[in-house]
C-alpha cells in the first residue's frame, strides 16, 4: 500500500499563491486579449492598443472608432496627453511625423480645423518646415482650394501682391511656375499619358519619344507628302472626329502631328532666321518644349479653305471637338496662362471626360492640369 505524501504548510501556501498568481495572470491576459480584439475591430493597431490600455484610454477611443490620427498618436513616442482631444479631431494624413507636426502646430496656436487644412496641403517635410514659421492668421485665403500647395505659400503671397490676381488664379499660375522666367528651372517630364503637360515650364527633352506612334492614314491628312504621326489612341479618336465632320459635309483634315526633337530644332531655327527672337518667343516653342512632341497634339486644316480660322471646319471644331476628346489648346483668352499666342488650328487630345470638363468650365489645359491632375501624380 502506497504512502500519501503530506505537504508541509509552507509548501501548501506556496502552491496556493502560485495558483492564485497563475489564475490572475490568465484572467488579466484573457481580458487583455478581449480588449485587444475589441479595439482591433474598430481600427486600432496592436502597438496603439498596448498604449491605449496602459494609458487607461479604452473608453475614450471607443468613442472614436477607426480614427487614424488617434491611432498614430498612440503609436508615436511624441504622444502628449494634453493634446489628446486635438488628435481625435484632426484629419489624418499619411505623414511619418504627423504627431510631432501636430504638436508643433498646436503650440503655434493653430486650431484643429487649421491643422487639418495644413496637413492636407503638403507632405511631411512641407508641414515640418511650415510649422517653423510664425503663425499665419488667414490660411483660408489659399488653402480652401484643394490644389493649393503648402510649400508655395510665400510664392502665392508675392505673386498676388505683384499682379493682383485673385486667390484661385494666383494658385493656378504659381503651381504652373508662371511666376518664374520661361525656360528656366523647368520640370523634366517623364509622363507618357494623354495628360502629359509640355510648355515653357515643362521640358520633354531630346530623349522623349511617345509610345505607340502610328502614321495618320493618307486620306485624313492635307497634302500628298504629309506623313503626320500621333499616338495610336489620339489618332484613332481624331479619325472618328474627322469622319463625323465629313458626315456633316465638311472637309476636316490633319495638317501635322508628332514632331521629334530634331524636327523642332529645324522649325525653331527656320523661324528664328526668318522672323527673329521676338517672333519665336511668342509663336514657336524651344526644342523639347513643344506639345507636338507628346504625340497627342495635331494641327488641323480645312480642305475647303487655306485659312483655317475662317473655315466652317474651324467653327465645327469649336462646337464639337470635346465630344471626341479634343480641346482647343491655345485660346486667345488664355494666352497669359499658356504662354502661347492664339492658334486656331492647334487641338490636343485629352480624352472625353477631361475634354468635357474643360469645355464646361472653360479651362485651358494648364488650368485643368493644375486643378485636377498635378496633386494626383
């Protein structure tokens, strides 16, 4: 018969204490996992949840489900208890130092709404630099416009003071670098889409060759030796438009399309020799800056008139070109923005959706680019 082992009293106490501690640990751990699952379900990360629990802010964050700024605050070493109410009301932006920047802006005296506005108009570095300056009282002057840039604030002020344009036009012009000298400090273009911008501030360069260039069929060009080319998408749309004009009894043709860098050099030098610098400054782009190099621009002609601006085809294009994705590129009313004198024959393919917006809002391509495209790139 086996003898039962009797534990001494101290051992029994030790086992009891250990069991109680273990049970308590299980309860605490289980509770933590339960809370973690609950907070995770409403959008908080594991790292943030740890600090939410240890800071005793569980009930607080439950009132702000899926609040990315709060999540970033509890993840950040820059978290400050005194700013908690502000974090929950400031719109989140994916910035590495968002909480540090919010703290700095709050210290400057900016409201939650103003900080949300500031964060929305610049990247992390822009906001850091902006937070170093003295507090600006009238942010709404520029930053109610979605396409305004935080980093351009001083340029907006300087341009408005010098030229007296309203806020929206000032933002557009400065974003397009129209406050800078033509052909100076140009942006190197790498875009090959139908929204590529080429002008006196956006440089294509000598290596830029559009993708999917095709020749325009002979029956759609003016002149027997015309070998006009364009990007496939644009040529296809142009042919559809020319056929529509033909159905209306018109003779709408393409006079020229894509021009390589070397061809631009020849054109530029020819006009420079014939008419001088003042003429080319207004009417001829320097090599590498011409929209014709994109493959999306065409000069149109009339088969019934040598002066396109006086033709029925021109009138038809003004009314109908947007339906086929083309826009009147260099309007007389937009010369100050495009930097190019009026060209009745020059139209640009941008697609039906964009062309409709530009037609309805009476925008040049530069204005459309500044308002709707630039910040998406």
